[in-house]
C-alpha cells in the first residue's frame, strides 16, 4: 500500500539515484528559534554520520559534507523562519510552501526531493544530542531487516519522554483514556524499565525523530498525506510491519523533543485534529465497524469528563473552555 498522493503532484520513484547515506527532512511552521536550535544541533552532530570534523557552532558554519543533506520544508510560516534559514544556514536546502499543506504532505515533499539511503524525519522542535544520528545510521546498517528506528526521546527538562508505543486499537485507546495504564500498561510501554544500551523492537515509533530505510519506503510508499497532522507515523509503522520490516527503539541515540511547538499555536483545532486523524486510521484499516467501536469508546470516556467539567465550570469559570472543548469533541465525533 502506497502513501496517498494528491492529484497534480509528482510520483515517488524508487529508481531515483541514491548518493548519500542520510537525508534529514525537517518540516517547520512558525517555530523559528526552535528550528535554529535544531539545525545547529544537526550541524554539530554531522561528524557522527559523515566521519568529518564537526563544523564550528557559528551562524557562518560551512556547508555540511556531501554525505549528509538537510532539507527544510517551511509551511508558509509568518515568523521569518525561511529568512532565518537562508541567512544563518545557507547550506540547507529550503522548500517554501505558499500555504500550510500539513505535516505529512510536507514531509513527502522532502522525501521526494532527497537522495539519501536513509531518510530522517526530524521535528523542528528537537535538539539532536552528540552522535545520535551516527548511532541510528549504524544500527540500520547492521540490521538490514529494520525498516525504521528511532532514538530515546527526552523532554526539555531532561525527563524521559515516550519514544514508542503499541499499535493503536480502540481497546487500547479506551484503556488510555480511562487512565488504566497505571494499573496495567496496554497503550504504552514501560520504557522507564528499559535499559539505555539495548535496542528494543517496538510497534510504533514517535515521529519526532524517525529514521527510515529508503528501500522500505520504496516498498510501502510515502506518508499518507490525507492525515493533515497526527497519526501519519502510526499509519506508516503499520504498513512497514505488515510488509515484514522491523521497527526498533535505539536508546543509545538521544534527542530532546520539546513537543507540540507548532500545534500549541492552534491548540483547540489540533486537539480535534488528533481524534480526526485517529478516526481516519481506523476507517482505513478496519472500516466502519472499527470506526463505530472507536467513536463509542471515546464517547464513553469523554461523557463523564464533560459532566465533571460542566459542573466545575459553574463554580470556577476557568473550567468553561475545557467543558466547551469536550462538548465540541463529542459533537464533532459524530461527523468524523
């Protein structure tokens, strides 16, 4: 199954010439300073992939060696992100969209424009720790059946961030929404119990930093761009697993992910988009019965939330936005 392509765009050809080990794809929307930090961290870490001395950490840093390429796709940012990239990181290949075409669509643009044996999808709100890229690439080189791998993710304060999770199912979603994972984890891995030197096979890798084998993409296709945002990496991981490719968490590689820097700018819309994307996933890989089950379980989990928030808002007006959001989600769920 290949990723969906909108009409009028170029197809993804597996015959394209691969000349470099790794292409780094970064999609940006109004995260100018975070993007600068991300690119600076990539600059300092490029020696781990290329074997060359690291470039100096200065705005005038020279281009990366030809063994690594970095492509930034800017989704019509209004904060000067594109100008910053041109000025401070002239070695980066910049693609500027005239509108926000969504995360999956923009990543596909980058993949189509890239030439690496591996493709790293990297969020703009990340900082790559020393040797992380080289560690991920070395793992893929040593494990030819691995279709994708990802690093151990940390929050901005250094605490552990979930880097992977089991595949989505309606039952697991309800389990998570009912706060039952603390009793018996079904929707999450107990990653805090994993050591930091042993790679772990996983079902879904978080898309904040995801290294993909181009040969695997040739087989299963690109990200499905019908997901505007969220769940696109779940869809891709599902297709990779169905095709027999392994997915691995490589904890020796470390990346800090600040998290939701773009989505916070439109938090309510993105909250609803998250559930809309999950409905899309279940419709695609389960049809109407699975969508109906998922919607019923979400409603079962959110009706008590709505009731509690509604009562609380009578006493504390600060709860009104929360009650309004829960109400809107339940109403929109019927139309999803």
